[in-house]
C-alpha cells in the first residue's frame, strides 16, 4: 500500500510539473527579448531544479506525459530537448541511454530533419558530451552497451568523430571498441568502423607515416586489418599510394583481401597518374599485390595506351586476374561497337 501511494503521488507530481511547463509556454509569447530577461531565466532555473529531483522512473513518466499532451508544439519540444541534454543526460547517462533507445519517440529522435537550433538528437549529444567534453570514452561504450542494436549501429560513429584527436586516444578507443564487441553483431559493427578509426573523417588526409606507425603500434589482428583497410583508396594520399601498396604486401591481411585492396588503390591511382603506376610496376617484385595492380592498370590505361595495357595483361597468368582485367576493358567500350565485338571475340568474352 505504501509503494502504491508513492507511485500515485509521483504520477500526480509529474503530471502537475508537466502542466506547469506547458502553462509557461502558453502564457508567455515567443519573444527573444522576453526569453533573455531575468524573470524568464529564474523561471527556467526553477524548472531545471525541479527536473534534477526526478529519478529515472519519474523521467520516463514526465516525458511520456509531455509527448502525449495534445498541446505539444515545437517550442515545448525545444525546451524538453534542452532539459534532456543539460539535466537528465548529465545525471543519468546509463539510464537515459536505455530509455532513449527503447522509446526514441519520447525524445524527439527520428529520421526527420528539424529546424536548426531547435531540436538536437539527445543520444548523439550523450555521445558527444562524454566523448568530447568529459573525455570518458569508457562510459560512452558502457552507454552504447545499454542500448539497442539499432542505437549502437547509429551512434557508435559519434565516438570516433569526437574522440580521435591523437594517436593515444585512437589506441584507447580501439581498446574500448574491442571490449564492447561481445556479440557477433557487435564484432561486425566494430569491424565496420575500424577504417574510420584508422584514417579518420577529416578532409585533411593523414600521412602514410602517421597511419602506418599507429597501425604498427596498435598490433591489429588480421581480421581487424581487413576492416581497417576497407575503402582505403578513398582515404590515402594519391602521392603515397606506392607506399601503401608496399605496406599491403608486408601485412598479415589474407592474400585475396590484400589483392582486392591493391586493385582498388591502383584503379584510382591510374586514373590520376597512370605513368607513376607503370613505373611502380616496372620496379616492384612479383607479389599478389603486383598482380592486382597490373590488372587494374591494364583495365584503366587501355583507352590511352592499349599496347602497354595488353603487355601487362600478358604478364598475368590465365585465370581470374586476367579475366577480370579483360572484362573490365570490355565493359568500358561502347556497347555493340565493332571494337567491342572484336575484343570479345579475340578473348572469348561473353557479349
């Protein structure tokens, strides 16, 4: 009976509190001069003080009461969003992670773009606040572990965005990502993010020395290296592609994956400087990576230097690599042209 009375009292208090917030916005117009005034600031401080007294169960009731009120409007959503970010998240990060994950609609979390300055994604703010401002990356991943798989997938990238300012931070972040990955789905999620961890998101691409030195110190497993090098052709400096190709040949990445990475690197490199690729091929020892580069070079250089491209194709043994290069050349020719038909006939390609 005592517990029931407490629950009823809490519900009544929350309902009254929510009504007070709605009344504040109903009774006072939206006016920047009013909102910057002393009276409004005192009223807002009083609300914040009352919000700080709510425990997680009361917070859930409060948000439910507000978001189910037919008078809810953008101004009130803005205020609620502000209080969630400045009061609830800073006081109850784990509970809020669970709550926002289970009931995103009560926190304005959706895929619709909101007017700038009004509504911010509170879960993204949680990740930002504890990654960037508090520098507590362990807590961030503990909060992610409390959330749903959908939320983990959506917000893990924020940790990388806000907590990779230095090599030591990247190393710490890697350790937290490893500890976080306790299910097959989380392992795949972490693997998907490793490339962003290694190369970053900045438009200013890191140098080969910066990245390769960190990779050596991080001691990534073969499987982690597969994830770390995904889409690397988009992230390395073109002038350093040769160094990355040599690096691939020295790593513990499985040959087939290493060849795929080399092919992607060489494809972009050839588009920008096919002569440099030709020089690299002429000076590099035989390796699976060199085979992949020759394949990519021949396919891309054929329109400009068909004779040189075919010479490199002749160095490829009969099999998948040679077929891939020939098929790529053929696909780049005008459809149904005499040249395309003759090429397909000469090399036994399916028209």
